[in-house]
């Protein structure tokens, strides 16, 4: 190819590129790339460690693994937001606080965090208030009832079977053994329990007020008015909308003017396939002693 011909082709290519760059976008033209939302499900106890592998065991994440996935999504530049589906929680207060902080960090990093509540109680809602938006399933109920503590004192039972608990108590507030040496709490035990509950209650009110943009007094009044149906929760400003998860995705697509990809397996890993068929392998699975606990990346 001659030098002159190469120059002509290069000039034509540059002119075509400039024309394309200056051409207006036609109305109704296809939208840009699909927005990507990492999807997480949070419910139950949020275990610290995986249980032994049994035959009918579900694949659940540990709290550590779940936190790692959430933080990874917060750093991932290809992820535009998070959809967190929250069910009934039976985890401890500390675990929920740690997960809540991770969601707040994602928000602070510029990710949109949306919570889908299937229902649940005070602890589930406390976690949800870390999100930008909260939607509640139409059939869900928000059991917002405040906090309580329950302690079982077993001295009467031990007396009936002839067992006496022997503890040395170092200080009046060191009452861990009282559940086995008394039939009711001492004043110090009751006081310490009330202090812990009061601290949790303050954190709950602060989280609701900050997350929902309301006054602390308003949050406390709502706690006293619970529980709520889905419609009542929306009218009270506790949730932003009443939607199923697929309706939420359609709403996000409409708002963004383009597609939304929900990454349901984001960061998940799965366990290896079961061992080869055999009576001893089946027995090992049932007893939870199967070897090969290594996990491989999914997808």
C-alpha cells in the first residue's frame, strides 16, 4: 500500500470517528451498560463456624465469609450497589452491629444499599436501617417491639436432683454463676442486665433516627406503637415501599433507565462434590466426618 493511500484512509477514519462522536443520541436508543447489584441473604444465627458436613445440610456462610463478601462488594468498582435480603435474625447483638457497620461502609463508599425485609423483629429492622432504602414484602409484618432479656435460674431444678452448684463469686457484679445458685436474680445481677439493655436500646434508637432521618423521640414513639403491617410500616415512615424483590429490581431498572443485573452468587463459594458412592462414604457423611473440607470458588 502506498504512503498516499495510507494517508487518505487514516484521514477518512478520523473524520468518521469525529462525526460519530458529535452525532446526537437518538431518543429511544438503547441504554448504557446494565447496572450491577451484589445480592446477599441474611437470616438466622450468623454462625461463626461451619457445622460438620451432613447429608441434608444447606450451604450457609459464616459471619466472617459474609462480611468478606460485603466488604469486597464495597470495594468492587464493577458493582453499583447491594441488595440485602433480611429475614428473621436470631444472632447476637454484636454480630448484627458488625454487619451493620460493613453496610454503612459500603454506603459511605458510594454504593447504593437497598434492603428487602421479609418481615422480622427489632434486630432485623436495626440491621435494615443501615441501608439507603428499605422495602418490606407485602405479606410481611414488622414486629418492632423493643428489647427484652430472659434468664433461666435453675437452682430449684438442681435441688430436686440433689445437685449443688459450687462457685466463688469475686464481686457483686460477677454474677455468672447466679443462674445455678439462686432462684431469682440479685439486685446487682438485675442492675447489670438493665444497664446492658439500656445501652442496646440507645444504640437502636440512634440507628433508627440516623438511618431513617427522624428525631430520636419519634423513633422511640414508633417502638412503642409496634408491631406494624406492611402498609402501616410504610405510612409510619419505617420503610420506603412495599414490594417483592422482583418488583424492586423492576423499579431499579425503571429509575436507572436501563437493565439491572442481580449478582445472586456474588463472592460465594461452595463445598466440593460428595465422595464416591459406597457404604463407608455414606456412613462418614451421616456422621459428619467426611474428609475434604476445602472449598472451591463458585463459577
